[in-house]
């Protein structure tokens, strides 16, 4: 089985990751985000 990643794969990954960031940070202040180390780390990795 070929595991070649296509442009479509990467576009879907970007959309999924951005959806995650929006869902988990919407309405937070910068201070609240910075206080949540796990969320901040996961957002920074994306």
C-alpha cells in the first residue's frame, strides 16, 4: 500500500488543525491562553 501524501491530504490537515485551534481558543484572552500550558503547547505545534 502506498502511503504517499497528496496535496489534498495536506489541505485537509491544515483545515482540521485550524478548526481545532479555533474551537479551543475562541473567546480566550491572551492571558488565559498563556495560562493553559497544554493548550498553548498544542497550538504552538500546529
